[in-house]
C-alpha cells in the first residue's frame, strides 16, 4: 500500500520553499491554465514573490522534527505498520518533493508486492489532490514498466470511522462551550468544480450526495459536515461550512472563512471552534492560517477566542479508521 499526502518543503528556507511551490504550482490540475500561461505565472510572478512570504510562514510552523505534515505522516506510517504486523507492506510518499511517489513505488516493488493500493490522504476527492496523485502514480508505473494489480481509495468523506476519529479529536478540547462551530475546508477555484459538474454551485446541488455529484468536492465537503453535525447534535444556525486558502482574484468556493469570521464577530460571537476536515495532518493551512492568522484576526475584530480542533495526525482513532478501510479494500478484492 502506498500512502500519499500533498508534500512539504525540505526546509523553511526561501530556496526550498520556492522549489516546493514551483513543483506544486506547475501541476496542471492545480493551476489549470494553458501551459505557457502557467509557466510564466509560476516562474516569474508567483514563486519569486510568494516564496519569501511563504518561507516566513513555514518558519513559524517548523519544529525540531521539521514540517508537521511530514513528521505526522511518518508517524502515521510507523503506527499503521505496527498495527498490521506484516499483513501488508506499506510505504509513504508525497505528491510533491520527498519522499517521492517514484521512490515509494520502487520500495514496494522491491518488497515483492503483487497488489497495490493507492491511498491518497484526502478525505474529499478533488482533481487537484486525489486525481493528481492517481495520475502521477499511473505515470510512474508506466515509466517503471511495473505491471501490478492496482486499486485506489478515491474518497472517504463519509466513512463512519473517519468521522468518529474527528469527533475524538474534538473531545481533547474538554467541556468548553462554543457559541459557533466552523467547518473549514481547503478552497478550490469555482471553475474547477464547474469543469467537473456544470450544475455545481446552482441551487441546492450539494444538499445530498447522488450519482450525479458523488465526485464533486464541494458536495463531499457538505456530506462530511452533515455527518459531523449529526454526531455533534448541532442546531441549524450554530455552524457554518466555509472554505479557506484562496489565492488570486478569480472566484473560489464560498463562503470564505475570513468572511465568516468577520460576520460572527460583527454578530457579537465571542467563542468559536474550527474543524478542518479536509486535512488529516496539521500543516500550514491549519496551524498557521487558522490557528494563528485567523485567530488573531478574530480577536482584533472583538472575539475572545478561536479554537482549532487538532487534525487526526497519528491518533489512535485515525489508525483504527485506516485499518478498517484498508482491510475492506483488500478483503473485497
């Protein structure tokens, strides 16, 4: 089995951050514009100017063990390996930077694997994440000339054990009372959803998952939220689904997280919590963007506290959830 997460710079230096951004943003499924336009944008505008700013944010994030996304992923690999006790061979890869998908595949081939399960660590399917990983795996398998029986986990947005694992993380906050709950997901440009499903963003198209929208990222985000809301017993009006991390001037999926924080502060809400169910490991978008930048923003607007629910990382409930999902994949072969 190959576990795959997004990736992270090798260090918080401007040089390494720029190298990461260049590889990440050169992916046509991430920046979906014509090749020449993308090359010019990435190499002459985004990376040169965004690199130093992003490096400063990574410096705030960095620990003695390095990037949280990477060391949490490594911990996850080790704990899952111990859990399976040799039942399956497992390797870890990152879509961008190291360890590479090619290195992970070569490792599994050397171990004699006859079946290959690709497990992108993204609960909700999107072209820029899950599909990009699957395409890269296919490309590398072809280059390696490795003919292996392959299957993948494309989504686990409503998996009951995944939902329970998130709820377990929320219990770490104790019995504190929150006036409002935000469910914040990584944003996508609206055009990427419309390219997948022309009807998306029209009316109530994401109110339930159907065969027509089952691959829609937005619909899956709302589906995850519905499961969490049901378990948390939240009333309508006590929670909001929102999206973060937008860039540029084009429309992204709404509502935006910063707009919702502003709205809540203006309504006199003082104490809010934020779940980030699109991320299974804490990273720049959770620890810094939500836990630092937006927390300070909320306080400046008059709020008392914004509390981030810790991501799944390598928690025991998350290990158990993964174990069940993986067993189901191989046993239902």
